[in-house]
């Protein structure tokens, strides 16, 4: 394609779609390359497409389904003129402007690019995960903890994130099992002390989840003792997997600066990357908050940054 666009947005979660709304309203005619439905790491709509009830997004006092919320985002961006391409970006070239985005055999060019490819929660790789996510299985305590008031739940993991999630969940749950495959936690000393001192937390040492049970809704798990390999069942109403996150940044290795943990580096209080004209927003660069509302906010920032940068540099 010979036409050069003002902006191409790669990714279509809350960050990318908010950026699309703002850039479309600024008459930048954004092209949103939203990913492929078959890809768990690059699907249109991002992680919220795997979430049932969203109750902490402002403006929806009764809550809203994750896919419906993302559909609303998309419709709003489309209303203002955003164009969508349901495909996966195969390569990028940020070495010169206009930037080149390759989608298979087709090249797209743009004067600015907004990267919003998000991140994915690391999973256990068990058969029922995809089916039960959002139905008792979760990867976000702050998103879903409220739904498990006075219930017994389990958290998988042994690092700071897992202990933090388990501690947070004791605000709601009657009992929290922390399932860890070793005999000591990897979490920091202060986090470990919080877990040990919390009467609602029971740590199941040398334990590994080998099966997730439930028909339509999670009902329990099968645990294997990592020393004896004996198995036992554990009845829980919820299971939170907290073994880490992986940003979707493989596409940008060698093109943009990455942190040690793989997240994109942006300048403080902005969406600017080290490449002038390329911006990043949402979970692909946020390794701390990882919430839909903060992703949307950073998408707004990226759109405004791109618009102002284009005004200053477009020739």
C-alpha cells in the first residue's frame, strides 16, 4: 500500500481502543490492527474478552460483561472513523519514517505508531483453563475477588504477586489456600511474614495443581505432592493463578527498548518510547497496575502524545 497513515495502532484492548477513539476524533483516521481471534496472546479485545463480569470499570454500576465492554469500546472508535484490520502483525520497521508495519505479504506505512499489544497471564497449561476462565478461574484478584465473598479459594504461586493476591483475597474469602510447589516461598521476607501471620491463609507446601475440575463452573482442583507424587482433591469455589505475566513484546525486540522483564520502556509520565513517533500504552508497558481503567487512561495519553508529536514533526 502506498498511502501513508497518520497513525497505526497495534492491539485492541482497552488501551488500543481508547487510543483509537481519541485519534479518530482528532481526524487522524487510525488503522487498528487488532490481532486474530485464534491467538490467545494477540486476540481482538485483549484479556477482557476472557472476563465475564467487570464490576470495577466506572460508569457501569450494575457491572458489564468483559466482551460487551470491549464491543462498546470498538463501536465507539468505529463511530468516529477508526478502521479495523483483524490480522496479526508479522514484523515492524521503526528504523525510518514513515514506519512500516507488515501484515503477512501486505505493508502498511504510518508517521506514528501506537503499540498496545498488552500482556498475558502465565497459565498452568491444564485442559480446563480456557473453559473455566471467568467461571471460578481467574488471574486477577483485584478484578474478581469481590465475587468470592465468604467462600474458600486457592491461589497458585509462591512469589510476591501470589502472596499479595492471597493476602488481598482474605478481605473477601473465608479461607485462602496458597498452593506452592516448593517448601519455601520465593516472595520477599515481609510478604512471607504477612502470609504466615494471616489466619485465613493456609500454605500447601510441595503441592502442584494437576487438574482443574468443574462443569460450567469451577468446583475444585486435584493436587499432587511434588515429593511423593500422591494426589488429593481440594474443594474450592475459586482458583487464582498468580505465576506471573508475559508482555506481548516479541514483535518489538531489537526495535524498541525493553525492561529486563520484557515490558516496553516509556519515558516517565508519558507514552513516548526511545523511537520518536512510536508510543506505547497499556499492559505492554505497565508491569505494576495492569487494570482496564489504567490501560484506557494510558491509551488516551498515547493518542494525545501522538497527535501533538505529529503536529510538531509532520512535514
